[in-house]
């Protein structure tokens, strides 16, 4: 059990000082009385059930943040497709996109050919595709094709193709 502190003078107490701007020993100026206050208005009677608490925040900030992240990902995917996918698609040659039975015209030379697909009824049609081997660079495959008189090999960039051609003129 503890004993209460001794009653009497506080040894650590300080003498009161005069307020700012007054000389010590002068009395405080008299205070003005406060104006009378009106009583509070009574609360209206509550009827029915208590008011429910406000709904929790819907997380719109998180939703906007998620939309921005998803939008950035979509933009990055589109840019990647344009850079790699469309670039690959647009650089494909007619040799890659042609099919058996199509006609070709060589805008280049025999040592540096530039084949383009043309209509077979056109006067530009020089060759007819009699066989096509995708994913190969072996031009000897055309030796086994009976109607083939010339072979065309295109390779590089994963676009390997061999066309076995028959001269139309």
C-alpha cells in the first residue's frame, strides 16, 4: 500500500507572472460579460427505423487505376503486333502467299529474281506454279515434279519456300 503525497506547499511551484504587456502588481482589466446565449433548438422526433450508415466507398480509384494499367498493356500489345506481326505480314513476298496454279512474273533477273503474282490471262504471266514447298530451301525437290522447268527458292526470316514453276511462254 502506498501513502498519499504530503499536503501543503509545492516545493516546485513558481510564482505567477503578469500577463504580457502589463507591469507586475497591476490588476487585470475587467472582462466584458458574455452575451446571453440562446438554448439549443430541440431535436425533431425521430420516426421509423434508424438511418443506415452511408455505403462503403466503391473503390473508384482502384477501378481507374486498373483501367489505366489494362489500357497500357493493350497499347503495348498493339505496338508489338504492329512492329513484329504487321511488319512480318507486310514484308511477305508473293512467293510466300501464292498457291499452286497461280501465275508469276519476274520483275528482276534470273540471278536476282523478283517474283510477283499476276493474273494467268495477263500477258505478263511468265511462270505457272505447279508445286509449292513451304518451310524448305531444297530446290532439288522440284526435280521430282514432272511439269517443273525452273525452281525458285526464297529463304530467311522464317519465310522459307520453294516454288516449282513451269514456263508459260
